[in-house]
C-alpha cells in the first residue's frame, strides 16, 4: 500500500480522528532508513498503550514498530496476552484470533498474500508472548519453521504468564517460585533459540531490548531474511516488572543485568549461510546508497 | 470514479471462463458422471476459484482432501498444504481468509472437535471459509464410522450449517455455498456437512457443470470488515481493548457483535432460500404422518415412505437442507397437518428432533427416532417399524435377542 492510499479527502479532513491525520501528515511509511531515531520526531505507529507504567514490553513495541523496514506492507499477527492489549492501537493491520495459534494464522496469511500479490512485498511478523510461543502454541511455532514459512516470529519473553497474573511458563527460570509453581519451577528454561536453529530458522537472536539500535538491527535483519529466505526467530527479554517485584523505573536495569556475558540473555545470534550472504548483499547495497546520497549532498553544496 | 470492470466472461490461467454463478448452476448444460462423493468434492472445487486449501488426514475426508491437492498440482488452486492438526489447519484457514483468500478445507469427527475453538472465531471475524464436514463418530472407544453427532456442536458457533443428502447436493451446494457465504450482508463461514462414507465413499450419478466454467473470484473488499492485507488504511479501532474492561460499554460492544453475527445468519436466509430453492424440500405434507430428516436419513425416510405406501399408509417428507439458518417457519408450515412427526437420525442424542420439538406447536407429536449410531446403518424397515408401532399396527420383529 502506498502512502497515497491513506490520503484523506479534503472535504472529510476535519472530521477524521487526529491519530489518522497525524498518520497521513507525518508517518514514516515509505521512508527507507526509518528506525528507532524516528521515535518522538515522526508519527509513531503505536499510540498510547494500556500496559503497566515502565513496562519494557511497551519500549520493545515502539522500537519494533519504528524498525519494521516496510510497515506500509506489513501485517502483524498477535496472540492473547499483554501484547493483545497493545495491538488495537497499532497502525499496521494486525490479527488477534486465539491463544497460541499465531504461527498457524501467519502461515495461512503469508500464503494468501503471496497468492494475491505475486511479485510484491508483503511482510508478515508474528509478535506473541512466551506462553503463546513456547507453551500452548509450541506445536504451531515449530511446524511453521519446519515448513519454512517465510515470516518472522518474535517472542516477548517475560518468563511467565503476565496477563493472567504471573503463572509459571516454559521460559521461566528453574527454581523460580510463581503461581502454579508453588515450590519453584522444577525444570530448566526451554531452550527455544537452539530449537529454532535446529528447526530450520535462518536467523535466531536472543537478547534484551535495552539497546534500541540493537533491536532495530535485529528486526530489520529478521524481516529481510524471512522475506527472501525463510523463517526467523527473535527472543527478546521484556521482563514483567510487576511480577518480579521491580518498580516502574527498574525495567531497563533488569535487562542490563540479564544481558551480561554469563547471563541468560547475553546476546546470542545464529545466521544461516544463505542468510549471511543476503545480509552481506543488503549491507553492500546500503553502503552504495549512502555513498550516492553523500555524493549528491556534496554536489548540492558545491552548486 | 474508476470504471468497474466485471470479470465475467474473462478467463483464468487454466482457461476456465468466469461465469455468472446463476447461469453456471441453472442454465449451463450438465454432464452426468459416475463419481464417489470425494471425487465430486474435487470436481466442485475445480470450478470454485479457490485461492487456498489446507488439508489434514482424517477418515473419511482424507481422499477428498488429497484430491484437492491434485487440483493444486494441476494449477486450479493458488496454494495448498498439509497442516499439523485440525486446530492448526482451521487457524491457517483463518489466516488465509483474513488475508483475503477464498479458502476451502475438509474435516471429520474428532477433527471437527479438535478444531472447535476456531469456529466461533471464524464467525466472529466474519471469515467466509467453507469447511466440508464428513461426519463420523466422535465417541470413545475410537470409531471411524458414520455418525452425525458432531453437527450438534456446530449449530451454536455462528457458522452457517447445511446438511447434504447426496453427492449431487454436495456438488451444487459447495458452489452455491460460496455465493451465500460471501454476500456482504452475510460474510460468515459455512459448515457443509454430509454423512461420512454413505456420501463420500459411494458412487452416484452426479450432473456436473462444464469444466471450462468457474465461479468469479472472491472479492475481499466486499467484506463488512477490513481485509488484513494493508491495502486499506489501518484505522486504530479503539482506545482500550475491550477484553480488559469490565464496564457497560465493553459488555455492550461484545453483546452487540454477538447479536450481529446471529443477525448475519438470519440475513443469509433470503440468499439461502434463493440459491437452494428453499431451506427445506417437502413431499405430501398433507398426510397425517410426516418424516422430517436431514442428510442420508432423508434417503432412508423416502424409502420407508415407499414401503409404507405399499401397505396403504400415507406419509409426507420434509428434507431439511439448512440447519443454520434454521427453517422454523417452513417446518411449522410443513407439519401443520401432521398428527405424528418422525425424526430418524444417525446419532445417539437426537439433536434434530430436539430442534424440531422446540419449533412446532404440540411437540408431543414429535417422535425422536428411530436413532442409529456408532456407524450402524438405518434400514428403512426400522423407520417403517417405528411408525407402525406408534400407529398400533402389527409389525415384523426386528433383529433382537430372540425368544
């Protein structure tokens, strides 16, 4: 969808919601190098959210939406949980249907869009919590990867069921005492990033969202690789400050503490050979584009 | 305004001509063909301009689902794959439908039950997916035999539910189903049910429309809700998601949407009557005794009526074609003269008899039976026997323990 498609008829302009007027005036749709730095200066693709104050998930949401390489042709798929409280306020088409079926929905959606728009880019991005991705939806998460479905799966890992009040999840750390784990969780945190690699994902990253520039990079890589090659998986630590007993301003520190070298969210990345090649090609093109822009700017200055 | 061009008369990539559906189904020449029900499903889908079909093996629909795969290999369908379970398949169908595709799938028995969470979601999201249900037992111990109990569970999902008697019904209704389902004032999924094996695995003469004619493609922009393809502006739909709110506005929103789904089922009535030539078919409803049935129980009822006629007992017949929308007025009218209403069924609970009891005045006239279940056949003799026993007539003794 081009930006022209969302223009407002002059006669109706004043009765359109201000959100929508802003979207038309100053969205970064179509901007090639959009990224986290647009936050606060351009129309963001997420409005207010009803998450807890200081929730790292809300930061992650903003970084991701600012970093999608092609939001004007991206459809997102969510699932039940805290993320589903945010999606109604997101300015790209998004689907919530049931709990845990997000990768099945995305499989059908991506195929339908490929049938209907051959030769055009239509990215599909799944964004769901760890309960949806690893517990109730694990079957569909893995099967989509086995089938090499061409979309990105993002898991907001807060290591528990946050929306229902802090119950044990498969991605919870061993020994953590929570609802439904009254004597502490008895088994290890499920190693989904490794499983993702073995299941055929071409790009797997395990990290926190403490650094927006890093989130921007991995989102762009994941979406480009999924578009051209096959499934990609990002596991992002978005701690539930409420359920681990932190205050609103402590989310960022919690992420920083958890990404230290020996910690469970130390940056880990896997890139398949074809994906490496694609990233190199994209980097070369990007370099070329920047050099050309620089040259143009220099010429303009000389004139 | 851009000129709106009709696709009617143009060709698809297989050389089939997009044809006005009414002309294709009512005026085009028909060729009698001797096919199994599964093959008939394939032939209907060949002409249905489907974008996506998603398959999963479960008896007795596996053959039909695999035959659709052949259509994909031949280039008649945009995409096709085997999902990992019925729950996943129905979600994959939803994803494809959200993305604006015309979607087809098939399931049966335990598969229908496994997928059940999806069906109210399909209806609530206004996805006009067509699902063939080749009914089979859902009980434990495991059974693969014909049994229509699963239909009872579909009746309150908000889906349209039709019950085919024959392979010919199947052929016509698959095509007509898409027309009704995709009407902007309906836009709901359709469960097109049949009795597994009896219809899917038996051969019958079916009159087919020409292979070089097909339905016009689905137009997702006629949908009453936005298609999720980022081809129309992504409007922020609400300030706070209603799932979180315990207040009147939230309740009222959910309530009015549920009411709208059922209003859409109601609005499908006029289209269904138009395309199926009525929600019911009736014969001799001036008789004192009327058999009301759906699916292959209609065929058995028809045979029982012929046998009773030989003995001087006159019976009428009501074939219920659509279960949702429910033909309330039609059944009342067709049974108004009846002193006895018999409802033969292939399931243990008698869900059709319960629906009819709740519909007609003087419901003590409704005899819920005979019932067979677990895969047992329903010889017309047991219908005859049930009717004669009720009338106080002497009847032969059916197989029993002996005496």
